[in-house]
C-alpha cells in the first residue's frame, strides 16, 4: 500500500505545490491508508490536512521536517512524526524551540533539544540534507555510522528509520545501497519516501515556479535549489518499488510506520484556563452571578422581573456550555483596562448579551433592544462566543501585556494570519519568476483592483477597464495566469492576527508551535479557523484608532463621553445635512447620501444607517424601501405573519443578522443553534449547490409549519440576499453609538476633534488632506509647522489647528524632541548647531515651511542648510513651487489647497467650485475640478460596475458617480498611476437635501485645461 511519510504542502512556504485536499485525494486514489504532512519547521497545515484526510478515509499523520544543528558546517534536516497526542505535544514544543531560540526566519533545533523530545516521536533520517545521507553521499562511512547510531539511540528501538528516498536523482542507486548496508549493519529498518512536494508529476512546473519565487531567481536561470526532475510526487507502490530495486522491503515498512501513528491533534476545548476566584469564593458560576447583579444595578438602577428572567436564562446557558470562566476572564480584562484609564468598547455578538452589558463588555443594552442571546451563545452551538473588545490603539499592547502577566507568558500567544498570494502580489511575484519585465508587471499590478483575486486575473484583464486599456496580449501571460489560478490564496508567510490571543491551561507551545512575528510578538502557527476547529478559545483584544482620538479629544474638551446626550438637535441637524466627514462610520459618500435621504433625527436612525450601507442590504435592495418607509412614503409590510415584532423597528425590512436568525426560528422552526448555524453557513458558503441545498431545507420546513410554498421561497430569497454580508444589530448599535458621539464632538468641539483625528492617522475614510480642507471650510484656521512654535503633534491654539513637527516626513521622535528642547532659534545656523539635525531633516523642515519664522525665503533657507551664507537677492520659489515642496515634506497642503493655483484658469474655462456646483439646479450641466479622493467600486444591486469618488477643492467635497460606460472611457484617469487632479463634466442630481454629480466625461485636469484654451499652469508635481 505504501503510505507516504515525507510530504510537503502549502505551509512549507513556496516549497509545496499541492493543497492538503489534493494530496489527500491523490493518496486515496492510490489506495494508501495513511498520509503524513511534514512541512518545513511548521505544523501550520496540520488542522486542514487532518480534515482533508478524514474526509476521504485516510489516516492523517502529523509531522514536520525539522532543521537541526549538526557538525556538517550546514544545518541538517530530519523527518519527525507524532505517533499520538503526547508525541504531538513534544513535536510542537520542539518546533517552538527551533524558532524562538534562533533569529527570526532561521529556525533550527539544537541536538540537546532534539534529544529531549525524541523519545516521544518517530524519526526518519531525512532527505539528502539529512546528516546520515550527507555523510554517505560524501563517502564518509564512519561518520554515517556514528550519526545513525546516535539518532537511533535518541528515538529508541523501533522508533528510528533510515530514509530511502525515491526521487531518481543522480547518485540515487549508490546512496540507496549504502543506506541499505548501513541499516543492515546497525539493525535499523529502512523506510521508502518520495519527499513529495506535489501530488502528481504534471505539477512539477508549479513546484519549480514556487522555488524560483522563494529563491528570487527566474525560470530561465540555473539555481542550486531548483528541483532536477519531476519525481517528487505521491508515487504509487509500484513506482516506489521500481525506484528502489536494491531495498524493496523499505516500501512495505511505510505501512508499519503508519501503523504506529494515530491522529494526534489535541482536543483543545478543555484547555481554557480556570479563572482565579477571589478569596472565599469556590464557584465561578456564583462569582459571575455576583458580578452580573452588581453590574445590573450599575446599568439599570434596579432589577425588574423581566430583567431578572433574562439574566437567569443567559447565566444558565453560559454555565451549561462551560463558558463561565471565559466570561470572567474577558470581564477582568475589560475592567482592568477601565481602571487603568485605557478606553475600551465592546462590539460583535457580545452586544446581544445582557450579561455582557452588565459586565461592562459592551455599551449596548440588549434587554432594552430585545436582542436575541442566541446570536451570542446557545445550547447546541459548537463554536465559542465572540467578545470583541476594542481598545485605544496607542495602549492596546498594555492590555496584551497585562494578560500575559496575569496568565503567564507561556500560556498566552497571538493567533496567526497568513499573508497570501492575491491578485497584485501574484502578478509581481509570479511574473518576476517567469522573467517578465518588472516595469510592465508594476504597471499591471498597480491597476489591479483590491477585489480581484489571483484566480480571476485572466478575466479581469478583459473586464476591468483600467486593465483593458493596457491592451495586453493574454497569450503572452498564459503561464502567469495558469499559475495564479492554481496558487490563489496560497500562504506566502506568517503574519499576526489583529488582536486574537489564545489562553491555555498548560504551555501554548504544547498545543501549537510558536514563532516570532515581524513586530516581535510571539505568535502561534494556527490561524483563527484552525484554533476554532481545535476548540481553542480566542480572545479578541482589538485596537481602534478612533478610541485613541476620542480619548485625546475628550481629555482636551472635558466632554463626558459616556454621558453625551443622545438627542442633541445640533448633532442631528449636522447628520441630516450630511456634514459628517470625520465621524466614525458615518462619513463615506454612501453614508452621507443615505443621511440626506433618510433625514434621521434619533439614535436608532444612526444605528440602522451603520448596518444598511453593507453589501448585503445593498444587493438585496433593502436600502430604498427602508428609506421610503422611514419617511412614510410607502406602507410597512411584513414577509410573513408573526414577524411584526421582529421587523417593526426596521419598518418590515431585514436589516440585521438577528432578524435572520429569528425569521429562521419562527418561519422554519429552526432551533436557535440551527438558526445560527444557518447564518454561519450562508455567510461562508460560495457555491450555488450549497445555497440551493440550504434553501430547500428552509422552504420544506417552512411549508411543514403551514407557510405557503411561494411565500417561503420569497422569504428565503430575502435572507439569501442579505445574510452573507450583513451586520449584527448589536454590532451596529455599538458602532452607531460611537459614530453618533464622534459626530457630537465634530459639531461642538470641531477643532479639537480634527486635531485628534490628525494625530492618529491613518484612520477613517478620508486622507488627512481632506480633514484639513474640511476644517478650513468650516472657518477653522490652519497653521503650518514652526520650529519655534509647534508642539510635537497637532494642537489647537486660539481656535486654530497647528501642525506638529512630527507631521514633517523624515523627522523622527528624537529629532523633534531636540528641536523642542533647544529653542528658540534666530537663524538656520543656530538651529543646525543646537539640534545637530541631519542635512536631510533640515531640508524637510525648510520645505515644510517650519523655518519660515527665521528665514521666510525657503530657497534661501535651503541654501543656508548647504552651508552657504544667506543671499539677499536670491529669489524665493514661486507660490506654487512652495506648495509643492510643502506637500512633499508634509504629505498634505497646509498653506493653501492645490486647486487654488488653478482657479484663475478654471474660472476662465467656466469650471465651478464644488460649493457652487452643490447649489446648481437639479439636472444642470456643470464642469468641476478637484483632487481625486477615494475612488471605489462597491457592489451594486444591478451588478453594474459603478465608480464612486469625491472631488476635493478649496471649497469642499463633491460626490461623483461614474457609470460603467464613462468608467470604461476614463479608467486610466481615475485609477492610473498619475491619477490626482481631475476635471469632470456631468449633470447635477438632487439627493435628499444635497446633490451629487453624475459624470459624463472625466479628464486629467492639465489635459482638460489645455483642451479648453491656453493657460499657464502651475507646477505642483
């Protein structure tokens, strides 16, 4: 039968060319009963591999090819297999040691570490890079004997095997005979392997290409690591016997080794640590009840009978599902953060829990909103509850450090993510390996939209207008596209989850291998999905830059954040006017258009808006009926009887995920757990067959409960159009509350809020330039940096925004501190001598205008920085050139807007300012110009590719809609490498209380002005 015991998959990182599913399917086709996965220094693929093997009836063997120190002068390889769960724990620890004891990216285990864990493992001597094979290839017989004897002693009798590699490489036969003779001499069995890197021989080209990407060579180059032939695939028993004529018994030994191994992955459901109870308490359930009741008094003042019943029901489910300790742990983390002064906010499905509200994990009152607890947790659910805690981004690491200190650093690890080959990276990396010109690849990659995956690049080349305009020959890139389709989402390298942490009772390294991430954090090799599959409970300690800005603005303004009135008329007036740029979750063009139409006047409208501008409601055509019904222009109807109380708050329109769950329960008789599984399956499934099967189950069960078949089908279509991309109501309420409060700050403390936003970039929808423009439009002064006046960061002085020194590019914290510590300065020379800044830093300060107070002539200041004396008659740069240098140094324009320099030519050409266009009558033809801001192509109900963008000039923003036809003509102007200043001709259209421009022609500004007449244009780039 010949089990394969040395196999590489995708997580050998560019050294394995077949997925776990393909490897398992091929092994099953060959009639193998077992298969091992032995990726390089990694168990990252173990969970998916085990699932793939069990799905086709193959016994999965967990293993790894480990890099080990040796006396060879170069590291050696050894193949390790975990025979059981104890062996798995030791293998995981050994891999962790190999990573954490060495510099990042250079894992290697010491001989001592190998010796400590070897008795629990099965060892194979390894490929040609193994110590034994290496000595045999060099003819060092004595050293080979010594190495084999030593390794056999480490693993124990019958646990170490000499690897007979069947790869048909030069020198194979002499090496095989020498290995056979060595094994017979020492009494060590041999085992045949193919050191497989792909499932079938025809995929050799793909493996070779991956090696080229990894080693940064091209397919036309010679490379020492490139495979020499196509024999490293999953061979049949006959092929292995044919390739091993001098030691055929080694093929049969593969089955003997496989018999020693059982599925080894741990069941981690019981590994979450017990919460350390206060003295005198012995029951976690009793302590959670105590904290909940204390929190209920804090939140509600008194506990009504209805509230008591809801709390009791939730506590019972939490206890019965064994998540009491989990709730106590997250409550302690959130409580510690609040006591330490770290701003926190909870979101996600935890907002559907009254207990979570009482514990301070969320500010959403699930009792008042009648949110179903089943969205958070229910009997019969196999997945853990989801508590997402957002913290002030600048202090999130303090929270993570507290968790590590409380539970022990060995018991806490970050969850992995994997950076994968996607559309743009596939173009660059595969293209370079194929030897295509880098400039051409860069031009293509820059035009590939973010939503285009590696598996549909071929179609995108024709369908995406900015790519189609390149007029590339598809046949010339056929190999690139074929490889990209095969390698779509292929793991490229390990990254760190934004906030996920795993806590375990024992060392985390016994559950999953650990390694160092790029930013110095210790991260496990399993991602979110793997952790969930194993039963590991993940705690999400996320960071939200908005909370950092909130903390700063609240501190400076003195506004009581938690007590901001939820019915402030001025704030809602701003909302109805769509003056929301800078407000969390409420500022995008789609949100602003919705607010103009909906004319919201209550917090509930803000929450609904947060959920409505999502792909699900948009594609399901739920936005328009919601708005019409909200305004009383359409009667409220319900898809089925008995759903009034479920959909009343949203006027009969499905807006929230909780409504999907409740409809499944009431219409089709699903249990809460079944309804949540339906939601989860719908949100993850992508095939039509899966969706059709789900629909048949829903409709049949609805009909059994007396629902008309046609009506059941219509309800299913409503859910189908929504559930994949919808918001939970609790999540929307959490975000909507933050959004409303930030809008309050924007209305009543504008300058302070803008300064806070600018100090915590990148964040929000718009770039800093737009925030500065909006501030100036609202009458807030904006001052540039000044070495004698500026603070480190953006501040507010006399009601004006003042640019901080750290906004200057190339100036680091230490240099800025030296500028502050040694001022005032009277001359450029004084500044240079006292601060000892580099020439480059001084030049950046001069270009930014930070030296204007001591040398108003910026050209002269740069001249002095070069060590020359100031010149009286040296002319300064033109105003446009000064602005260009300022933008280069600051990343934004502070002294003026770039469009102001074009304004004389624009006025002569009849081009309106954006504020003038906004006042134009409905359907009036206009021409406007401005800087391009955030062009994007969200999904539309019709499926048409529409581009939405903003034009920004010195008077503000104008929202623009570009139809597919105009987009096809103007793709390069909007998405090309030089897209910046545009002129757009089109028709104004009323949208609620505002207006939008429907584009009919989009042209680069300079091209447009040259077309309409001669003009002297400023040089800004």
